[in-house]
C-alpha cells in the first residue's frame, strides 16, 4: 500500500527544547527540535549575525555523506529566512531526526544513492520551519516545499506530486521545489533528464501545490492536485491556528 501523501503535523510536543515539531508526509516522518539563540564558542561566533547549525540524523545508523549534503541545503535555505542579524554572536541549533521512511526505502534502492536526497528534503524543510515557528524564532517569511516526478514519452508529459519511490525510479526526472510565503521560488533541486519546458511545467505544478497558485500549465498531467483549496501554505497556517487556539483554550 502506498503511503499517504496527506501531511500531518504536531507542534511543541518536546518539553526540553525551545521549539519542536513532527511532520509526516508521503511515508516520511521527521521530528525537529530548535534551541536558541544560545551562547556559542568564541571561535565559531559571527560578529554581526547568528550562526545556524543544522543536524540531520538518519532513521538508523550514523549520518554520512547523504546527511551532510542535506544539512548544507537546509542551512543555506534557512539562513535566508531567519532574521540572523537580530542575534549576533549566538547560535541557533536545529536538529532533525528521521523516524520513519517508506517501507521500500532500502539500501538496494536506486534512490538510496546520490539521488535519494530529494524525496525526504521537503519533509525536512517543512519540519524545520514548523519547529522554528514553535520556538518563536523571528523569520522574514515562511516556506513550503513539495516533491514531484516528471514522466515523459516524447509527445506528452505528466507531473506526479509526491510520487512513490517506484514512481520516482520510473520517472525521467525528479524535482524538489520550495516557495516562500510571498510566492517566490527559494529552493530548486532537480535530477534526471528534462527540458526547460519540462522544468517550467514542474515549477507551475509545484507553485500550485505550495501556494495555491492557479497559474498552472495546461499541457501537463496534474496527478495528486485535485484539492486546489488545500495548499501547503494553508496547511501551515491552519496548523499554527489550531496550536494557538489550543494554547488559549484556558481563557474561554
């Protein structure tokens, strides 16, 4: 049975952190914890901004090259949205623990090699953002991210949203895109063979999923895009609203 692509989230459930979140989608579950601003060793401090430390821990075993690559993408992305100049000479630490992956995500899968970084990247990004919001870290904006696969037979193409690993393997290319709350493209990671026209079709599909943008290409498939009213940005907003309502329930 294919894992559910519908996202779920829990906020502020870890009690010894400044902020925490658990986010699950498409068979991946990640727990995130944020601590900061913290004191930092003098040799690591930055005189005019906060240092961002991102740690990705795999579901089993110890981290390796795959986790280091993911950490570098996450760190460069989060530095663009955290107001790092508000906290000079401090550290903001973000720890992301992968707790579950799709059942067929095994060492023998082709996606467990270099290209395996993409399927879990949107879940890591979304968990990090929710944990930062839980910790009340000042942000210039938020972001939402999605994973897509593009299949093409030459005359026609189809974009699959949140593909399974088998669908990803059969696709001509796979893509991860993240958009800010202003609708701007912030992250674009792609692997495989595709044309510029293909990339634009994937971009439009991803923006529709993340930002509920109605400007999508008319010559592509839109599998998994039936619920246009439920963009990922609306999911983030509703998750925060539910948490605030729960926290303020005692006032009623």
